[in-house]
């Protein structure tokens, strides 16, 4: 094992976590053959097979399970070393590791640009994930800060709301409901409804907004991609519940419109989250303070959809479902 590299261990860990060479390649921005090569080289160093394939499924061998345990320990030690060096560098010259839920990638790079304009020596490591992957980033100490809608109750974290997050009902501009005002929920149940997949942050926010009435929606498609949902709505295949922060371009170009539905927008919050036991480097502390002080104003200035003034509870208050008033 003396010739094994950190890169090989990281590639192996990603494959072992996903039990998929293709998903690991996607996460690491590598080709699948490149991932396979790294794993084969590590197996050569170990002198043992680390994976076995039965049909289309990939499994860890006993040697692979042992390798995964030590690989994660080694990767964690390197990360701690890097964090120690970042502490010595301070903000300028530090590396900011931040992970964001997928809905945030529509505005988050511009927040980072505003921050780095003030701290030009900072280097960035930004990753975008669905909820499951984002929670993995936190639990495995792969990121300093996470930006999300729903802080995880199952992880001991510090969660600070820094900006309101409105959700809206969208439709194509020519939709019969586009010209109506104060549309009741009962009218929405007559329309084909396109939703994000169950378990996603958007799906959970939908349930907060409608509660048990979610079951009355005529959900014709569940799609794991916000971009695909938007295109399906543009094509006239149904209406949808989406973050207002994800539809700015389509509103500006006239491809989508926000319906005037009773009780909407449905309010959630953006949170900056970190492990309670995490020793944040100076650059992460500075970025956290930046989000808390200026994040809401900057995000509002970026958005094409200008929502009503959110209630005070929209920042860290009760779930939207408890504030619904339409029948």
C-alpha cells in the first residue's frame, strides 16, 4: 500500500459510497474509465479485489469494507491538516468550503462573487447537491458550511436563518388561470400538477404549504430535476410548485408566470448550517457573518420575482403550513 495515493483513496471512497462507478464519476467530474483506472490501481497496491459485481449491482468485498474504513480516516486527517493551515492563513489566502442545496445554485455563485470581491485572496470549493448528498457532506465533515432550506434534525448542527425563501405556483403565460386573482386551492386540484420527487426539499415545502390537502393534487409527474419541471410547465404539461429563486430567467423571458394563489407565496427560510463541533476556519466564519448581515438584501436584489414583504416568521419561524388561510 505504500504507493497508494490520496487521489486513489478519494475515488475509491466515492465509488464505495455510491456503489456505482458512474455516479462517482459524475460527483468527481471524471470519466467512468478514469474512475475505474484509479480503483484498479488501488486494488493492485492492496493485492486484493475491493469490489465485486453481481449483475448490474456493485458490492464491497470484505477487503473493500476494510479499505473504506481506513480511507475515510486518512481523508479526514488530510482535511484536518488543511483546516489547520487555513486557520493560520486567516481570511486572505484561506479556502472556503461550502455546499448548497440544488435550488440555491441559481443565485449562490453571485453571493460568492460578492464575498470574494472583498476578500480577493480567498479560494473557493463550492458543491451543489440534493438533500441526501448535502446531508452526507455534513455528516462526513466534507464541507465547512451548508446552505439549505431544512436543517437536519438528525445531525447536531447550528442553524441560522439568513434570508426568506418564497415558493410559488407557476404556469405558462397562456394558462387559463394566469389572468385570475386569488385562486382557491380547490381550483388547483383540477389541474395536472408536476412536482419534485418525494423526499426532496421542494416536495417537503409543498407538504408544508398544503398539508393533508397535498393528497388532493392531481400529480401527474414527479421529476428529480427543477430544470426539467420548468420545461414541462413551459410545454403546457401542467402547473408546479417551485422556489421563486429558481424561475427568475423564465419569468424575465416570459416563458413562465406566477399564479395568484390564495395564501401564496409560501414562505420558508434559507439557513447557513454547520456541525456544532466544527471548528470553523476564519474564512468560513467571515462568510457566515456575510450571509447573516447581507444575504437577504443581496438575494432579493438578484431575483426577477419580487414577492410581497415576508412575515417576520419567515426567518426561522413556524412552517408555512401553519399560516395557510385559503379553504
